[in-house]
């Protein structure tokens, strides 16, 4: 969250991506930082997924990520 906050403040567009278990934590940290970046949450867990499972997860998130990055 700190990295995306810093990049956004420098004018570099970005999206915070995390697994769904971190939804509440991301909200609280954003409130503490005074910044709510665009966020995208993917299925949890990430750990121990196979390469093919990670590719599927990334493919499912790709369009939403690009939309968030290119929205005005």
C-alpha cells in the first residue's frame, strides 16, 4: 500500500492488487495513509498455487486491472 501511494502521488498510475483476505486490512491501511488507491482483489489463497493456477487467476483479473489503470 505504501508503494502504490507513493507512486500515485508522483503521478504514476497504479492499482493495488492483493488477495481477498486482505480487503479489510487494505481499507484500514488506506485510511491510515489518507489515500484510497484503486484496488483489485483476487481469490485467496495465493500461496501453494501451481503455475497453471496462477496463470488462470491472472487471466481472470487482467481485464479488470487494465480497466482500472486506463479509467479517467
